[in-house]
């Protein structure tokens, strides 16, 4: 059976489209949003944000990865490690609470709705919590 040039091009296009759709599906199944949460347990302002972060972790499960970083804010705190100093400089963190979502500073009010809405924007295929 002989294929003409148009048939070959169409076949390649169909295969490429299928592979691309499969790649997008696999990516979305394993997609995770990374959150860096700068906090200090002595700061009263972080108490509400701590609760919100915990609720977000529960709501999204393994779809979010939260890295909590306790920063030096008070005289009797232990000094920041070199890594924490670098992260604070990179994200310009001068106080707490501060949330970084996939490398971008979260600038809205710290409400569960605002935080979850911003996280949901990151997903190609939205998890159930985003619907």
C-alpha cells in the first residue's frame, strides 16, 4: 500500500498531536505548585497565615509542596543560615509572613480564597479544589 505525500504529512501531524496531548496530560497529572513560606513562630501576624497554609496543604494534598522557612526576626532567634540569607535576598523578604508561589511573591491579602485562587492559576488541568 503506497502513501502519498499528503497522507504521510497528515499521519505525522496526528502522531505529533497525540504525543503532545499525552505529554500535557502526564505533566498535569504530576504538576505541583511550590510554595515557600517565610515565618517566625514568635510573630503574632503569622498565626492566621499559619492556619491558612495548613488548610491549603490539606485542600491541595500532594498538588502543593510547602517549604516553611523560619527566619531570624528577634534578638534571641538563632541566626539565619547562609541558604536562608540567600533566599531572603532573592525574594526580598524583610518581614513575615511572606509567601512565594512558584518563584513569585504573593502580593494579595493573606486570605485562604486569595491564596487558593493564585495557586489554582498555576495548574493546566485544575485539581478538584479549584473547581
